[in-house]
């Protein structure tokens, strides 16, 4: 996934929702930027979260 495409998806997602998905998958969320969390999540999860927002 390209950075610009990823940034567009992230803008649509609330931080709270992104953190909740990351915690489900055991991804560290403390002191981490949204983009860094998003890079670790699968693309389909990001698209689902963006569609819900």
C-alpha cells in the first residue's frame, strides 16, 4: 500500500477505533502514531474501519 493511499484511509478513521483493532491483534499502541499502527494492520481491516467512519 502506498503512503498517500494509506494516509487517505487514516484520515477517515478515528484513533480510538484504530487502537481498538490494534489491541485485538497485539500491536503496541502506546506512544505510536496512527500511521505506524496502520502500517501494521491488514489492508482489509483499514478499509473496513474507513467505511464505518
